[in-house]
C-alpha cells in the first residue's frame, strides 16, 4: 500500500525544472488552453501556425 506522505516527500525532494520563457511562438510549438469548458466554447483560442490543445484545468489532477 502506498502512503501519500511518502509520495509527497518524494515530490518535494525532486529537483525543480525550469520552464523556458519565450517572447513568441514558433511553428513547432503548441498551447495548452486550460480555461473552463464554457470559456473555451464561448471564445475558442485560435492561433496561426500553432496547435492549440484544450484541457479543463480542474481535470489536471486526474490526468497527470
């Protein structure tokens, strides 16, 4: 049986990976739209030459 406290301790001890910050998007980049479903449907995000993947924010903890 897994103890959630052990998992949390392992995660806390793991090194932090830095995220690259860019000023623009290239043709090989993608955007993860984590807005609510209503927001995504009401105002879809479309970007030229960039793939937009949608994912509902509150579902993140269930998928990863």
